[in-house]
């Protein structure tokens, strides 16, 4: 899945687009890895916040590797700040993810 994000970004560039968004909100796959509400994994992608962030970071850095010097280095990551689940506060968790 990680490589698929980078490969998709490469195809976007080859198609003539000059920007890409790595979407990690609105219950998309990346958001589900970030959410303790949905992510009950017990492997390296679950448990602590650092593990929840791992998939997003891997996708982001693979995307950068594929696009180095392309797309004017324009990336945007959408995080969902409006959904506040019982086990988290959106602002604090989103800040930690961005750090």
C-alpha cells in the first residue's frame, strides 16, 4: 500500500498535474490508521500514537522519494480536525501528527 501511494503520485506527475494531496481525513484509509477509534491493530501500526502515524509517514516519504524535484515539491496533507472521538482530542493529536 505504501508503494502504491508513491506510484500513484508518479502517475499524477506524468499526467501533467502540478500538485498532489495526501488525504488523511474523512475516514479514508490513512485516517483509519491514525484513529484510535478504528485502529485496534497490535502490530507496528497500532497501539501508541507513533505507531498510528507510521503508515502516513511511510506513504508521505515514499511519495517524496518518487517526486523529488517534481511537482514543484507541492504536497498537502489533510487531517481531520473536526471529528473528535471519545479517546482523543483532535487539536492535540493533529498537532502531534504534524510534528
